[in-house]
């Protein structure tokens, strides 16, 4: 799909998530038991439940929440120059954030004839996480997120991790590794995913997380440029709304 896709149809996105609570002790007894039950088969024997919660709750949609959704759009300016515009939705009110994302999808569809959501591991993580959190927050899923009844080729999703597999389903390749091997500037020059929880809860520095999320979106955009055999984006082509 990506080789023939019009760049103007791509909505590149990435999300950042954290556990619902700063640590395991804040959970009610019922939720502690639910955590132990869900993690019983995957938690290493030498880990305590509170340690495993700290490490893994943020990526479990039932126990985590979204604090940032960063998006990027390709635009062709009047002089023919290609630009990539970033827009981030973030905050402590997850329901409000998700409603804003629905509005963004609707606005995109109104202005452009097609919508292809794109990201790294987007099919396994970002999109399912967004959809589940919308259900939990009683936010009606946009038409673009009504994916359960669609066939894989009908979903209009492009996953750079899947593109890199070239049909091989045995391996997971991180965004950092893929960017590095393709000669693209790594987004992991400040924080990485394992640090997001502490930056949010201990440092109370959401803007730092937003910047990190935006760097991931730019990295995905440049990976797409490589797949389409186009020049990488220069810094002056990247704009922040």
C-alpha cells in the first residue's frame, strides 16, 4: 500500500501511555487482584507485583491511559515544497483528549479524499489501545476506528514495523533499531518509553513527553520516505502546530 500511497493521505501518529496510578499501592483490592490475575502467566518469578505494575501497567489498556497523541500530516505548499506538520493532543483528561482525536480524524476526512493512519507497531498497540480507551471512557469510536468487522486490506492502516518484516512474522523490530539501521536520526536522544511514567508522575513534565512523542512521529515519517525512496525530511520542512 505505502509504495503507491499519496503522502497527503497519510496521518502519522504515535501515543504515549502511563499506568492509571503512580504505583501499585493506589489500586483498590479488587484491581490488585485483577492485575495479578491478568499478569499471572507473564510476570517473571523474581518480580513483585508492584514492580511489574510499574513496568507494564502503562501498556495494558485496562490498567493504563493515554496522555498524548501526536500526529503528523504531509502538505504540499504553493511553491511545491513538501512540509510535515505536527499536532499533539495531550493532557490529564483522557476522555477529552480522545474526543479531540475523533474531531481531528473527522476534520482530516473532510479536507482530504482518503485517510491512511500510519505508525510503528500501530496495528498491535496504538490503534487497539486508542479504541479500547475510547470504549472505557464512553467515547463513540469514529468511523475510521470501526475496524473489528473489516478485512486486513480494508482497514487503511500502514504499519512501518509490518513493512519492515517483508512477510516475516517472527521478529519485533523497535522504532529505534529500524531508524538506526536505515540511517535516520534516532528519536531516543532524551527519554525512552521506559522513562515516560516517571517523567509524568515524578517530574510532572508532560511537555517533555509531548516532545518525545513528536520525535517518534517524525522518525516514522522519515522511515516512510525511505520506503518510498524519497529524500528524508529536513528540519526546516518540519512544522509544529
